[in-house]
C-alpha cells in the first residue's frame, strides 16, 4: 500500500488561487452582429472606395480584418443556400438548402426553402407560414443560444424572409421580414403567437411611408457615377415594376408612386431595414442584458437593384453608397448603446452577380442568355428517342433536372442510363459548358474544380438527377435586360469577408478561404461549439486587449 501523500498548506493555497482564477467567466462580447449584403460582389468594396465615407465600409476594412480571397465553395450561389451556408459553416450538401426552391419527390411538387412543413405554423402579418424547419444543421445563433443555456437573444432581420430566417436559426427568439404588399414587418407563429408590442407599434407608425414618398435621387454628384460606373447603360437595364404593373423610369432619378414593393426593390430599402434593426436593438436591449446576444441582419435591396440594373449601373453604385451610410448609422448606434469594443461584427454576402450579358457582348466580353425551355426541349427529345415519348423531365430547378424515378422503375429503365443520356444531350447546347448525371458528378469532382463546387451543392434527397454547368457569363433570362447569379464562377462566388470590433486587430490576408469558415471562426473566438454540420475551418484572427 502506497503512503498517503500529504500536501503542504502553501501548495493547497496556491491550488485554490489557481482554481479561483480559472473560475473567471470566459471573455466574450456582449453582442455578435452578422451582416449579409445580398449580392455584394467582392470588388464593390474597392470599386466605389473613393466615394465611400469614413464611417461605413472603410471603417470596417481599415479597423477590421479582411479576408480578400473568400469564395463560396459550391453552387448554386443563390440567396437561400448563401445565408444558410454563412451561418451553418457548411454547404448545401449538408445543411440541405439546395436552392431557393427544389422539387420535393415525396410531395410531388416544388417547395420553397423557408416554407413551414409543419401545418400548425401560421403567418403573422401575411398568409404564408415560414420557418427554418427545412434547415438540417444548427446555426451560429443556435450555438450561441445553447452556450448560454437559452439566455441569449438571437434575432434575424431582412426584407427577404429567407434572409432573416436561416441566419437566426432554429432556436431564434424572432425572425422578421418585410411584407411589400402592406409595408409592415412580419413573422410567423414558429417564434411566437403574436407580434411583439414594439413591432406592432413600429408598423402602426407607418415609418416606411417616408420612403414611398421619397425620390430615389443620386446620393452624390453625377461625375461620381461616370467615374465609378461608366456610362449609364440604360439600353441593357431592366425596369422597376410596381404590383400594378406600372413601369418606372430606368434612369436616376427615379420617382416612386405609392408602392412598398418599389421601396424594397430600390436603394431606399436599406434605410428601411436599418430603421427596423435599430428599433429592435433598443426594444430587445440586445447586448445590454449580461449575455452574448446576436443580431443577424441582411440587406436585401442590393440584390433587387442588382438584378434589375446590373453591377455596372449608376443605380447599383448608388445602392452601395447609400448602404455605406446605413452601415455607418448602424455602427454609431451600436457604439452608443453597447460599445463597439463589446461587439463582434462580421460582414459578408450570400453570393455575387454576373455582368448583364448584353452589356458584356457590347464590350466584346463573353456571355449570353438562355431559356429554361431550351434545356427542357433538349432533355425530353433525347429521352423520347432513347426510352419512349412518355419519359420526360419531371421538373427543372435552376440548373438541376429531376426525372420521374417511379416511372423509370415501372418501365425497367435504369435511372443512371437515363440521366447520362440527358447529360450527353445537354452538352450539345451552345450555352452549356458541361453536364453530368448525378452518379458521374462525384467522379468528375476529383479533377474538375467546377464539378467539385456543384457536387458540394448536392443533397441526395433534395437535388436533381442531372446537373448543368453553363458557360461563363451566361444567365437564364427571357429577355436581354437585367442579370442574375447562381454559377460556380468567380463573379458569383467571390465576396467580402470582414471581421470588426471586440479587439480585432486590423489586417488582411490573401489566403484562400471559404465562406463556410465564418461560423467556425466566430465559434472559436467565442469558445463555443461550432454548428452541428459545420465543415468550415476556424481562421486565425488576432485580438488585442
């Protein structure tokens, strides 16, 4: 038997002091703010740099840490998957949001990514019921909530429902989005039985009305727009359309009629979003309750402006000059109420945007448009030739094609053979770079970087049977005006990735990183678990005292 070890009193005292020190709370910020700018391509940070003020984007870059080579590692690069990927730290293959819409084989219909499968969920302020229930991973907000044993507050805000819902996560206290029919901020019974009193008061005050009556005029002198965006390319731009079908002028200044839809689709929508966010910050006392709270804020108007007018327009430039002022306003108010030294903030985007194809052609650059009907015709023609006229494509969503698996089984036709045959036919189309059957995509991804990105966007239960890659610069369109996004190309994948506040030391790196690294990086800074399906990497960011 070993002798009992008697520890000296001074050693016990030393150990007690160590334990006392180790019992101190883990240092964490009072508030985490995530900002996603819808459709903000990386170059917008610097293309308009000369015209930004000192308190918005410039402040985040100069006083924060910037990852200059941040890309989405998957396609499709659209809003639903983008917001989900930023906050889950993983790709659609794991979080399950494979598009804004996808074909649900069990229900035999196309479903919306943020629709509520639970029929008990109802809309509050609108008929449609929305929820995060189709998201298959926890989010950064969920993990902040878990780490605080439910005491943290997590709130998502965006003009778009999916831009508010997916960032906030499953355990969120609230997600709010804009009803452009009524001009009210709304939610669903997934979060609470009725809208909080402060939201009802905000809606009753009709504060959005000021933007309905306001003109959208250039924020700066016209020479800025000529220098920053070139000639106003109105021949290639779309038009803002009210619900009544009234066509608005395409060139600045654009004067709005009584339409909340046009507020959401203009640069003025960013101001309306900030108004509501600052009201939420005060009403919910975010960052002022002794817990680490989280505000997930998405600016959606930039996407609507970009689709209509394109990334090289005066309107797009004006949208970012105005957003710069809104970020400055947000930072100032957070500094007053919480203190930026107590706030950890990150800013990124959910995807980029392609140049308007007709404008690109006029500049002798590659690009063009195609119609979904072209894809459908090529696929069905090949299926009829090989397997009979009754075998047809069941649905097309984005650049994915769904086959009727039940009918193929009934006719004893191999799904792999049918999918490969369609992929062969699609490769003959002039706008197609490549196409794969689902079974062939994984093998192609080993050597083909674009096939790898597309494979990262595939969820076996929700994605299609054939996957299409268009040539660079091509978008789906029924006309020659306006533009889109969704591809695996750099103009759609390269976005800002900035960290700011809470002692973050200024700096930047050109090390290639993925947008899915944001959630694990914030998790590491907070010393909490990363989201459940996270595949991203925590990146080193130095903090001072």
